[in-house]
């Protein structure tokens, strides 16, 4: 491999790739790449919203039928009025309902939830969303950071005793989450009494910004958060460790070590920087699915959140609430992937070189 003279403005090591013609200087913003991704995500958003509208209407029955089954003293006129209010008026064609849905959506009106006493869907979701983001979001970020940093260190020290962490964390990840949650409740809540069995805060407490309430939320959320971290840690650590093993065989890592650079700089500046790129895409997906992938956790720990809200809305065939939750999930996934693409473009110089 031909060595690069120090006086030249070219340094493949600083570029973080095996390229030998990476130009040092101000990084170009990959507008073409970002524009293409934006167009793709706009189309994806339209398709997801369209499916979101039509899919519930292909289900047998609707929210009004479920409501009439529980309340038999409702007149037919009142039932028709409820269908008009919920946007499922049979006198209007499906295409007209679709246009009405888009019109309401563009005005920020997600309709009303029959399951929650005709409350606006935005209020119902806004009440449940912070609990899901606060607990599962925090646990996912902590798990990603611990798993990625730990996997990088284990990969760097391949063949050492640190390799024992991989089968251990992988084994814990294979345990079904609900079993792990139930075991945690049985041990730490029932037997030891260290943590409450469920709920987001104690009985008799009301949500308020105070030290006592925050302490209750942290106390109740510790056990489910730790359970989520343990259950998802193995995937992050194994993925990062495998990528590190691949990256450590690259020429730029060998040259960096031959130059006498400190091991810590080679590890974090060159090896881990490139090995983490696939992890970012996986992290974006996990962040996006935080909103909707918590049904099991919320049922095991009786925790309020969007997952339980979606389950209740599906059982009650509450179209407006289902569509509102699905829309939030769709937007969260798309936004998380857009941010991942932007981060990928700036972290990987090869993306900028391709765009240039």
C-alpha cells in the first residue's frame, strides 16, 4: 500500500474509509441524496395514510355496532348521527369518505373516539404518548448505547474473556419478553418487594410536576425499563461486535496502528465510527416502533401507553382512534428513518462522494 505524504491534502484515514482520494475540507451537503430520500418518504407517507384509511373499513362491523351492542337503548337516528360524526356514514361513498378524511387530516383533526366518550383523538393519544416515549424510549436509547459501546469493546478485544458477554446477553434476548417481565415481577415485586407490581404511579396520586410524583414515576418505571434493556441488549452488542470484527481487517485500521496511533483513537475514531453505521439504521427502526411495539410490556406491567390504547381501539373497532394511533406510529417510523439517513450521509463520507 502506497503511503500518503503528510504534506498532501489527502488522507484516507481521516476520511474513515479505504479510499485514497478522499478530499479533506468542508463536507458537502448531499442534497441530491437527501432530496431523493425525501421524495421516497413522502410517497411512503401517502401510501401508509391511504392504507390506514381503508384497512379498518375492511373489518367486519364498526365502532357504532360495538357501541349499540353495549347500549341497546340508542335510537336508529342517534346511531346514524354517530356514524356521520365518526366519518363512516354509509350514505357517502368510500372515495368521498377518503377525501373527507384527508381534509380533516390536513386540518389536524383526527376525529373523536367513541371508546373514550367522544373525546378528540388527539387528546386521547396525547395523554398516552408521553408514558410510552418516556419509558420505552429511554430504555431503548440506554440499551443501544450500552450494547453498541460494549460490542465495540468486545470486538476490539476479540479472544479475551469479554467474549463471554456475547452468549450471555444473546441468551437473555431469546427469552420471551412477557416471561422475563413476569419473572422480574415475581422476584423483585412479590418476593423482595423492591418495586411496585405495575401502574405508572401510586394509587391516589395525580399527574403533577413535583418531586414526589416524579419519584413515583421513576420507581414504577424502573423494573419495566430494566427488563426492556436486558431483553434488547444482546442484539445491539452482537451486531456491533460482528461489525467490529469485519472493520478491524480493513486497511485503514492497519495503517492507523502502523502509524503508532493510540489504541483508543484507532478504536473510536476509525473502527467504531465505521462499524456503527449499520447500527444507526437498526436504531432508527427501533425508535420508530417504540410507539407501537409496547403492547406486551404495557399489559404485563399494567402500564398506560399507546400500545394498550391501540389494543383497546382494535377490540372496540374505534376507527378514529385506530387511525390516529397508526398515523402516529407511521410518522414516528418515517421521521426516525429520515434522521437515520441524514446521520448516515454525514457520518459516511462515501455517501457524500457518491452524491458529488
